[in-house]
C-alpha cells in the first residue's frame, strides 16, 4: 500500500475515533520511511483540519470532535519520542485558563486539546486564574497568545481586568488575547479590547491560526 492510501486510511480512522487503526496507519508510514514530524503535520494535524471543516458544516458534533482529538493526541504522544530534539516547531505558544472566580473547565480543556493537536504549544493554567498568573505565564513561556474562558456572567468582567493588567504591565502589544465562553459575544470581546472571540473550540483554533498569520 502506498503512502497516499495510508494517509487516507489514517484520516478515516481519526474521523471514526478508531485509535488502533490510527496506530496501525502511523506504524505503516514509519515502516515506509516517513518522517515522524511529517506524519504529525500532514497526517494527524491534517486529519484534525478535516474534522474542523466537517464540524463547521454540521457533519460532526462535539462528542465526535472530542473523540477524534483524543485519538490524535494518543497518536502524537506515541510519535513524540521518535522526534529529534528541536524537530517539532510550534505555530505559537498559547497560555489558556478560566478566569478568576470561575471553576468551569470542560470547554476550556477541549480548546486546549484541539490547539495541541493543531500544532500549538499549550500552557493550561486551569481554573480560577488571576490576571497576574496569566501575565507571569506569558513571561515564563514567552507565549504569543492568551486564551481566556468564562462561563458565568459574573466572571466574564474579569477578562477586561486581565486585559487592562497586561496594558498596565506594558505587555498588551506583545500578546494576542482571545476570549470565549457561553455568555460572551463578539460585541463583548470588542468592547473589552480583546483581539478575538470564538463561540466554539474549533473556531478558537482557526482564530489562533489567523492571528499568527497576521503577526
């Protein structure tokens, strides 16, 4: 079987969330001499791009996206030990967290998982994250993007406080800040000075890619 056919099988397996079949396909590509980084970028991340398109078209739903993402994550974990040091260039480093006072993390964790599977380095700060913790993480990891989540109307205002804290620290022009969560809207994101808003996890991935392409 040639590599083109194996890649097609790999994509089909990702769409079905068939972990064993994904492992078989990656093993076959390795046996054919394909570089592990190429398998990640062209095969696994390429398959997630198709997942994102099908989700956008209404052909896939959140549980199926989650299953595909977890399958890809497991395959990438298997390939990482085969990569040479410095052989995995990231699109950007993203610091992600749920803002101070808010303990919801399911949606935020899905965004983090999809970003990781789309070529981003992700620093997941968890929940109840203060403005200073976001700032410290950007400095420590030299991050280019901050992604903030909130699920409560009472905590979404913390996003503006964090953006203002970045400005007060003289760092606002050094990082892109995006926001998301059920009570938010594009209008709200604009009003607080965010660089972007997404209503779903795959949209957040597209937004991060767009922001980095304009840097």
